[in-house]
C-alpha cells in the first residue's frame, strides 16, 4: 500500500469530496486527520475510517485562520508522529446566502478568496517548515474546472479557483528543490452539498432553470457538458489525489489535473 505508516491531513474532509479523499488515502494505508469546521460530520467520517481499521482523528480547523491551520499541523504530529501529505480541499461557493443573488456581491468575493485561496496559503504556510526540515512532503490542492477559464455568473468562485491553481504553481517552484511536490486537482461535476447549493442558485437566478430541483439542474449540466457522459464522484477525485500524493508521482509537480469527464481538455 502506497501510504503505509504515512499520515495525511485533509481539510474539508467532513463530507463531499473531502470524505472521498480521506477514504482513498486511508484505504491505501494512511493515517488521516480530518480538519474541518463541522465537527458533527467529521466525527462520522472518522468513525467510517476506523471501522475498516484505519487510524483517523479530527481537529476542529478553520482554514481561513493561520493560527488554526498551525494547530491542525501540531495535532497531526501529536497524534501520529509525522505528516507526509496535506490535501487543501476545504472550499465554498460564496457567502452563506450566495444562492439568492444572480451575481456575486462583496461578501461572496471575500468568502471565496478567504477559504479557497487563503485557506490553501494558510495550510501550506503551516506545514512547509516541517516539510522543509524533513526534505519530504506532498501537497495537493483542490481547485476546480471553474478556475480553468472565466465564465459568466459564478465569477468570484471561478476567480478564486484560478488563483488557487496559480498559488499551487508558485509553491511548487519554491518547494521543488526540497523534495516537496505541490499539485492541484480540478474536479468537474460532483454531487455534494456544495453542488446542491449551486443547483439551488441556478434554479433561483436563471430563467432556463426555473422550477427545476437542484438535482435536475445538476443532471442537465452533466448531460450537456460531460463528454464521458457521467457525473464524477468523490471517489474519482480521491483516486487522483492518492496518485499525486504518492511516490509514484515523484516526478510530477506544479501540475493541475482535471477530473471532469473531459469537460475541459487543458
Ligand atoms: N462538488 C463539485 O462539483 C466541485 C467541483 C469542483 C471543485 N470542487 C471543490 O472541491 C472541494 C470540496 O467541495 P465539495 O463539493 O465537497 O463541498 P462541500 O460543501 O460538500 O464540502 C466542503 C467541506 O469544507 C468544509 N469547510 C468549509 N469552509 C471551511 C473552513 N473555513 N475551514 C475548514 N473547513 C471548511 C465544510 O465544512 C465541508 O465539510 C472545494 O474546494 C470545492 O470548491 C467541488
């Protein structure tokens, strides 16, 4: 198993894609620390991982605060003795009430950049000294195909994800001479609580989607845009993350890999 004796931290691991990433790493032998604001859901994921014999733990973490990501790294080291993999997965679509407006307001811009960009920066800054001292580490950041090119509507989110890809490349350059790989995964269309909100946003703000349920909006997006003709899953993203975080991908850094059924071929 690729991660026997290793430890991974997954931010936003309490549900959705993060849960799929946590499962993928744990099934390959990794200890996993779930770092999330949502304790109730996180402890359920920890229990699922422990049920098949993995070592797992939870650290209440808000990735928008550096002191909190510092505590997350300390918690992983205290619990498991080492830290090999950091997956910066926590993300938001906008401020809490973003589904009600057609275009993002200042709260959406601040929320998306706070979590989707500074959350990654904070995570990396908290872990890099430890990884530099050790001369080893794998960092995988979760962006989105929305960050691959600009589009109407979901502008703040898309811009924050483009920034996430750029930030990953910056640290890939910086950390490459020290045995640390930094890569990005760009998921496509995955049915999670986040996509449920996006579906709700589209049905409330776009005439084309009026009266549709969130799931119907999602299925239409899959049918209209995915060349492979199927939705992607948290497990699909988990498999890609597990590859990039493994020593099999030791010669890969600064890359962004789309897991999107072919929606974006760049
Ligand atoms: N679902 C998709 O189709 C899709 C597509 C592309 C990219 N993504 C990205 O994948 C990642 C996971 O998305 P998801 O769909 O699973 O979303 P989700 O809303 O289902 O899960 C996000 C998780 O992040 C946690 N979180 C939010 N803010 C946090 C903070 N400040 N600190 C710590 N944890 C926090 C939440 O509690 C939740 O557990 C996000 O970065 C998202 O932008 C999702």
